[in-house]
């Protein structure tokens, strides 16, 4: 299976690791991200291994990824926020509900 998701082809050696007694490799703290909870593993014909960090999305939030229109609106809103293109709409406290 061919994958074309390599976002950057500039790799940096950060050290060496050894297999433990159960043939496992520990990922050094210097490359671990607290949000990453798993890795996709790829190997090429030369035996080189690449790990692609993954994050699990809760099922209750997966709808956003599956809805391109809503995701686009969210991204536009975040871009507007970043560029300070905001419109003041006043207070929304009248719509708030106490749980």
C-alpha cells in the first residue's frame, strides 16, 4: 500500500535505542507528545521504520471531521479570531442554562 502523507522529509537523528528483552523499542521523551496516544508504523524495503503520531478523537467529536462544511466554518472562525476579524454581538447570557 502506497502512502503519500510525508509532511516533511528532513529527518534528524536524536539518538539510539535498543530493543528490550521483549523486543520492544521505547520512544525517547524528547520526541513524545502528550497528545499522541498511538503511532502508525511504516517500513520501507530497506527496513527503515517510520512512526506517524496519531491522536484518538472521541466518537462524540468525530462528526466534525466527517462534516466538511462545519469543519470549514470552524477553521474560518479560528482564522478570523487569529486575524482579529471579530464582530461584537453583545451578551449571550440570556441563552445560558444552568446544568
